[in-house]
């Protein structure tokens, strides 16, 4: 019976201390009754293999003990869908944003990236991993706390059917999105034509590079104006038609070509700082260019996503409803 | 048909009935192993890993009472339905009959 005692000991390991003796005594009694019955059927003692078969049928010690343990979870089934959604969004935004920043800097600091590509990629992955782990830990801890204390709240009982989100057709355009797009593009136009001055730091002036202005002034102004015009149309007639989707597809394609050309026409800014050293000026220029590169990559990603949705609308298909597509497309 | 699916649904269907069967059977005192055998003989097979935790839960809810006693030179834990358990059993049995009638009509 050594095997039985070992089995009982293994089950007992997982049991809560106050009930351990009692549960083990009862379990032992039950298994012994089963053994006795089998022995009486066979008319002899059970051999090791037969006892082993009985224990195997009972289940692994942890599985047996689990039945006696209270159900516990860090994040329960009620909160889990919300937790998963928040985690997915946070990781996607953090990793996505960080990835774009990294790409931006890698493009800007090509000399370093090419001279030591292994270290550059290794460092990038290490940071990405740390960002991911920290986000995961923070969100999990927050939800575990909510799980622990939400049972006392009755927030799910206080819902109101009238406050449910309105039904939305995939071709309906959000007016608030159109309004903010219009405002943003309006500001960009004012900045581009130099009617809107960005506050300057004393002793430091960052201006658009003359070569860039010479080649790209009108194309970029046209793009901003076209984006503002389509946002304005969407604001007053908030419904996608094939024609309007086609127009936006053309504007976005133009935008993508411009971004590609811009990446070949650096530097974009010139830094004028009479009291700064050459190294300081170079660092500032790199930082400004890096920020602009990230912004342009965000724009490019958004243009691509919008382009996919517009192609679907133009060809009479429903736009993709998944949030991974809708969010960067501004829908 | 997927046999696992059938088995899972079958278990799910029986799970709710087990409490009723246990409370009813324990109107007469039994120890765990004997209870399992009696239920199996009457067509309600119940896995030991389900039965014992269930007995403990019902006892902690005051629906069963138990005591350790020696029988056949071995210490065994005997269970029986408490007064409260018997009252609840009546209500559950009425509910069961009502569900059964409705289901019979639907099926």
C-alpha cells in the first residue's frame, strides 16, 4: 500500500491545511473500500499494477485536490473580455507606436544602423519586450484589483438600455471625426502658408529647409487642402458613396507618393541657433527630423488603411469592420 | 457527431440533478463509498472526484450533517440530509417535476 500512501500524500500537498487531514482520511477510506471490493471479487490481493490502475482512474493528485479547493481567479470570467480588449489595445498602441518611432530613428540614423545592425535590432527588441512586459503587468495588476473589489459594486445592474451605442452603418461617417479632421487640416494649412507661427525658443529657430519648400510647397498645400475639403464634405454629408470614396482614394494615394518623395528629400528642417555648437545643432536637427518622420509614418499607415477601405467601397464591398483596420483609418 | 461534445453536454445536463439525487438518497444515512454505489445501482453514476467535494459543499451549506464512526473496523464518515436539507429537497423536487413536465411537453 506504499503506492496508495504516496498518492494520498501527493493529494494532501495541494489541500488547504485546516481540512487536509479530514479530506485525506475520507479519500483514503473510499479508495480502500474500492480496493477491498475488487479483492473480494478476485479472491486475492491486488498486485501493484492493479492498484496503479485504480489510482490512475482516480486522476492526477492535483486534479483530485482541485475539486476541494475554492474557485479562485486573478481575473474572473466577467471582467476577462474587458481585460483582453484593454490589453490588446494597449499592447498594440505601445508596440505599434514604439515600432514607428524606432523605424523613424533607424531611417534617420542610417549610419549607425548599417554599421551595427545586430546591436540595433537587439536593443530594439529588448526595449519592445520590456515595454510589453510592463504594460502586461500593469494592466493585469489593475484588473486583478478591480476583480477583487468589484464584487461589492453593482455597476452591471445599473445599466440603461437607452444609453447603449447607436446602431452604426459601416458607410456612415462620424461627424465628430470629420470636424476634428477639418480643424486639424485647417491648422496645417495655416502653418504651411506661414500664417500660423509656432512659438519659438529664444536663441533657436527651426524652419523648413528652403529646398523642401521649393519642391514641395504646392504639392503639400494641395494635399492639405484636399484633405480639408473631403473632411468638410463628410461633415455635411456624412455618408460614403462610391464617388466620394474614389476621390479620397486618389487623395490618399497622392499623399503616399508625397511621403515617399519626402523621405528621399531630407533634411526637412534647418536649425538656426547662433549660440549652439555644431554637435548641438546636429542633435536638434536629428530630433526634429525624427519627430517629423514618425508623424509621416503615422500618416502613411493611415493612408494605407483608408485606401484599403476606400477600394472596398469603390468596388461595392463592405468596408472591413475589424477595429485594427477601422481605428487607424479614423473610422 | 463529436463524442466529446455529447459527453460534455451529458455531464452538464446531469450536474444539476446530482444535488437532488444526493439529498434524496441521504435521507438514509450513508458513507461516501456506499452512497456512490447505491446511486450507481440506481442509474445515477457519479464520479468520486465530483461526489466528495459536493458532499463537503452541501455540508458547509447546512444541507447535510456528517459524523465519523467506526464500521467494519474502519473509520468512515457518514452523511445524512439535515432538516434544512429536507425542506430544500421538497422545493427542489417540486421544481424538478415542473421542469420535467415542461420538457416532456416540449420534447
